[in-house]
């Protein structure tokens, strides 16, 4: 056993043509840590509100709408920013969402939604994409803040308490089924149940 360990350390210490394998391993590890740190930093910077409203399409449309809702200003001072509702919190889902969002950046760069008129024309499709995504993940982003187990049905209207205690409790519906337009103005809803 001791010989085997000594042989591994000999290989790690033996120089390759110019640098030892141990130095290459440590350098690779350090480079990996630096890459990972830089990648995560960039990822988190794209989750900031400043980044999200950096495009005038977002600043003058959906961000302006958000400012008039309870998710922006309320008695408790808890405020949702764009990424709280539009970016999953766990890492793998976050990466998948960032890849989807690259298509939205493409729309910005190539002028698909660069004017209020173009944005309004695309609004229904953009909203439906978001509703579909939220329906598929069982309104995960809503549930990061609003937990069913802690809902106080006595403080809800009868209609809300009935809906939450039946449809939400049995999994027949998810948050987005009933709460479309909770933070943004709804698009033309002709044909939407």
C-alpha cells in the first residue's frame, strides 16, 4: 500500500516535458475555481433588477406595470424583483431558464420587440410562453414565497379560500391558472379561459 501511494506521489511530482503533473493539477483546480466563480458572478448579475430593466422595452412596459402592484410596494416591505418570479432559484432550472432567456435577448438585439408597438403586438405570445413555463413547473417561482402549508384560509376571501383549499390542494390547478396578470397588465385575452 505504501509503495502504491509513493508511486502516485512520484508520478505527480515527476516533471512532464516542462511542468510537473502536480503543478498542472493544482493550476487546473485554481483555473476551475476562477472560472466557476466568474460564471456564477455573471449569472447573478443577470438576475439583478438593473440588468432586467436595462432594456427600455422592460423599463417602460412590464416594469412600469409592476410598480403599481402589491409585489412592488406593500405594508410589509417585501418586494419581488424580476428574477424572483421569472428565474427559478435552484441551479439547474436557473441555467435552463437562462438559456431560454437568450432567445428574448435575441429579440431585443434584432428588433423584434424594440418599440412599444412591437412589444404590444408580441405581448400575448410572450405572456403565453411565460404562463406555459410556469404551469409546467407548478408555479415554482410563486411557491418560493407563497407556501400552501402556511396559507391562512381564514384571512382569505371565501372564493380564494375555496379555490386554494380545493384546486390548489389537490393539484388540479397551479397558481398561474388563476393569477395571470397578478404583476403585469394582461394582453388581449380573447379566447383564453
